[in-house]
């Protein structure tokens, strides 16, 4: 049973012309930077933790400015703090608190990988109980750092 399904800044799926141009801008801005490699499981866990805890802090405070500012420029262009507040209202309304994930290591569906557009993709879940926290995250290379460009988070009953 899914409680909340949220997606933000989805440039890889049905992106419009503006989004595609923004992704190209991100690529061109990072051309001089060293090519980033896909992180190992520990590095991927850090990226997942940081992203979901930043989202949790935004949900707890109702202030999405820092969450937005930590993301890639393409994400920032597509999402105002107000839009993010609206997008994640369901999590706030349902009192979803992601804090328990800090006690768990994420279980990845597959190893983090870099797609043909140079974006880092990872999908997995935290084995929290009674509901598991599932996520799909996409990161863009910005100034030799992976920064969030797409996020989808949902809760599901543990199988």
C-alpha cells in the first residue's frame, strides 16, 4: 500500500524543451570539471541519506529553500520553494517523518549507475517498519559534485 508518491523535476521522463535545454546547460557547465564516477554503495548511501534527510527537514519546517538550494541548477529552475511545498504537502499532511532512516542502510535495487545523459541514477528502500521508505533519486554533476535533480519518495507496507 503506497501512502505517498512524489516526483520532482523529472527531466528524464517526458521532459519539455526547456528542461532538455537546462540539462544541456548543466552538461556544458560541467564539461571542464573532472568526470564523476558512480559511487560505491557507501557513497550512494550517503547521497541517499543526505537527500532524504534534507527533504525531511524541509517537510518538518515547511521551508523548502535549503532543500532547493542543495539541488542542481536545473532542479532549482523547475521548482520554487513554494512549488516544492505544494508537491510535498501530502507527506506533511500525513505526518510522514523520514528521520528513522538514519538508523538503517539503504538497500539498493541495483548498483548506482550513470546513464547515457551523464546522470547518476539510484533506486532503493530503507527497511524501516512498519512502512518501508522507497526512493528513486537522480543526480547531475555540478562542479565535480553529484547534486539532486530528480526525487521520488514513497512509503509501502513491508512485504
